[in-house]
C-alpha cells in the first residue's frame, strides 16, 4: 500500500504483485477470480488504468458529480471515504466542504494527479494507492462513502460496513449495456455498470433517501443516496 497525505509520502510498501479479486473479497458473494470473470488479469486492468491516466488528464472532469453536490446539505461533516477516486474530483470537493477525506485508487498515476489537483485547490486529503480488494475497511467509521463510476458486488458489503450508523452511502454508476472501451489499445472493461434497480436492491437494508435513473452527460446513470439505519 502506498499512502500519501497532502503530497507527502507517509509510508510505502510495494503494490501487491499479481492481483486477484477473490482474495480480499466476500467469498459468499463471488468466489470466481477476476480473470475468470473478465478474461483479463486484474494487473492488466490496473496497468490499463495507469496508461489511460498517463495519456490524458481530467478524464472525468474536475467537477464533482452533481448528485453529490445536490445532497451534501443532508450529510453531517466528518469522515468521508472515496473508493476508486480517480483524479480526485469528488474527494477534493468533500475536502473543500469540511470533510476529512480518504481517497483510494490502485492507479498511482491517478493518485498523483489527485494530489496535484488538491494542491491547486488548496485542500488536502489522505490519498492511498491500493487495490480496494486489499483495503481494510474500518467498521462503522465514515459519515459518508462516495462511490462514483465504480461498482463491484464483491465490495458492496465492505462499503456498507464502513459507513457509520446514521451515515450515508452514495453510488453513481453507469447503467448496464454500455460496451467495453478500447483505450490506448488496451481493453478497459466497463464492468462497473449496474443493472436497472441493482443499487436499490443492494441497499435495501439501508434507508433509501433518493434513487434515480436518468441521463447525465449523454449517459444513462443510476444514483442512490442511502442512510445506514
Ligand atoms: C471509471 S474511473 C472513475 C474515477 C472516479 N471515481 C471519478 O468518477 O472521477 C474508475 C477508477 O477505479 C479505479 N479502480 C478500478 N479498480 C480498482 C481497484 N480494484 N482498486 C482500486 N481502484 C480501482 C481505476 O484506477 C479508476 O481510477
């Protein structure tokens, strides 16, 4: 795990070599390896994301998702976790708005860009380079967990577990039926899309405050705000 805070390296160990999604996941949900499911090794995926970020900046823009902006007033300031944060647009917005933020991504390049963006925005947050399947999610710890354009059923229970009682979980995902992308000649699987109603079903033990399926920037998305009872 590589850990950064406001641009300073706090600690580092090598990234896990061969990654295997089943290793850190909930075996009751999915025991198949990532490779078996997608035909691509998780390490290749990570490298593909690195290449993607190497060649282009602001892949998803600098602005946070509007669904987050819209609901922020409902959420008590405190600790926020942003898994798969990319270049940090949502993490930076939360830091600007008074949250103590932890952002994680397994692309070191994305994390470096997130830290540079945070510096420009004059905010700081804790940035961690790690595969989420190896991250230790503290239980009942965060006031808010924001998962944007990332979805993995294996990790859903971990994200839910990490939210404090009375805290919130936000998901914002593409809706299914969108094809894999070819980026820099490497296939990046679009496996983060959700089916219609899937987020609602996955969070049925939370209080669903808002659920929407709508078109955002020409893409069909599903977004949910759910509170842990
Ligand atoms: C579609 S991008 C979304 C980025 C960001 N959430 C946003 O909306 O701007 C997906 C991100 O997930 C990261 N990612 C994919 N699998 C991951 C994993 N197993 N652990 C950590 N990060 C991962 C990729 O590096 C990439 O930055």
